[in-house]
């Protein structure tokens, strides 16, 4: 089974005594005592000794059995260290020890009677174990007449819950992530909150799956619009299948604290209870924002699963000062002010006209010469 962090395992430990029915052991052998040892993984689990129940197979509570917890073999009394050594039991770290307070009475009522016992031992998966995920083992032993016997090893896996956060312009799952980029002032955009994947074959029902976004209200303004989509196909207990991409907004509730800049979107518990244990579950949320200030703004969200919090990555966007429009140049109303006469252009652009000017001058000179001769002849 996939065991979620924060969930409680109810280990059912069988103290197997039925093979001793009709036993005629000596008083000396009986005084060696009757014990049950649970070598639990303290790095992953937290005990609840006040919730431990010991019953016979008919469901009757069994009195006269004490339970002690020791952080290590070295922390246990010398008598217990010798007991485990003689029984060839090696514990790893912390362990629980169940012991019959009165061995003779316990022998008479349960051992010689061949009545096996059932120990219900609740343990909660530590929240921090969900940050890393991984497997853990639980191994138990029973000690009868001083002899030790190992039970089967129980292995569980805790999935690693890894929420993710993006920044998008649209509410389309295929839209680009603009984390680390620039957002113009007054631009509308979305924080995309991708919830952690709950694997199929999980050990208990979901009762909480929420998105908690603590945004920077100095730079972002929540528009009141959000959308929630299924990320995987979800199988319900009534046989229906919700396809990935289906809009699940109606199955959620939202709370917004504008002063604190806090948005909480949570799935309704009655909907979560409809999900099959052998079905995966994952959802994503788009929260629409408007950028209302200049600067660099960071945002991280928390995905809670059965009241255990998992932080996402941090996104960062920057909004620069908007560009000021260029001022138009004032036109000059007097391009040829008085006192600055326009001179004729005599540069290379006018050189092509020079032959024509020379020709006209030459014609003028010749004409004047002919006129002069005619005047002389008339005289």
C-alpha cells in the first residue's frame, strides 16, 4: 500500500499461541516470561501507546499486559538487554516491548489454552517523511519461554508529494511558463498551482486536498477568477471516471483574505470521499492576478494533503517601469529667419548647368560683336 504522510497505520500484530494448547511446561520455563517485540521504524512513524488495544480472537480485551517504548537497546534495562540477547533478537533503534505482568496467569489463560492474541498498534507516518518519500519496514518478534521467533516483515511506501508552481498568461495547460520573466504593469496573468500526485492503491481516503497561495498583495491583485482541472483520470467509487482536463471548480471552495494576501482553494470533503483507493488523484488550479506595481515579486504556495503541508518551488517575476512616451519635437515656424539670407547653391549638385551658362555668355559676346561691325559699316 501507498501510505500518505500524516496517515495512521493500524498494525495488526498476532501473538501466536494456538500451538501451545494443552502445554505442560514447567514453572521454571513459565517464569522465563512471555513478550512481544515490535521493532518499528522510528524515523518514519510516531507511536500512540495510549491507543494500543490487545484482544483475544473473540474481540475481548486482554488485561495484564504492559507496553514500554525504548529509544534503543542501550536505553533499555539490563534485564531487557539480556532477554533479547538470549532470544537472538537484534533490534534496530527504537522498539516496543509488550510483556505479561504475571507469567503464570498469562500462561494458564492464554498459552496453555491455545488462545492467540491480536495487538492493534496505531502509528502515524511523520509529516516530514512525505517530503522525501520512501519505504519503511516493520518487523516484530514474540518471545515464549525465553525463545524468540520473528514475524513477517511488513513493508510500506510513502509517496513523495511534490507540488509545482508556474506563471502563465492563459488558463490553458499547454501555455508557456513565464517564471523568471517580465510582466508588464497592469498585465493580467495566472499563478498555476499543480498539486502533488496521490498514487493509486493508497491506504486511506483523502479528506483534504487544498491549495494555499500566500501572494504579495503589494504587487498582485486577485481578480476573483480561478479554475481547477483534473490532472489525471480519476475513478470514483460509483464506477464513474473523471477524465484528465475536466473542470472541477464546482467541487471546490475558495477563501480570500485580501489584507493578508492569502487565497485558499480546497476540495469539498464529500467529493474526496468518493475517490476509489485504487485510483490516482491530482489536480491543478489557475488563479488569475493583475500586476499592479513595479518591482520583483516572489510567490510560493502550499499544497495540503490530509492536513500535511508541502511547499512548492518559488516563482519570481519582474515588472519594470513603463516607458515614458517621447515628447514630439516643436517644428520651426521660420525656417529662414531675417538676417540670414538664403545663398544660391553653387556646389556640385549644380555643376551640370555650368556648360549651358557658358554657352549663353558666348552667344551674347558674339552677338554684341556683330552689332558693332554693322554700326561701323553704316558710317
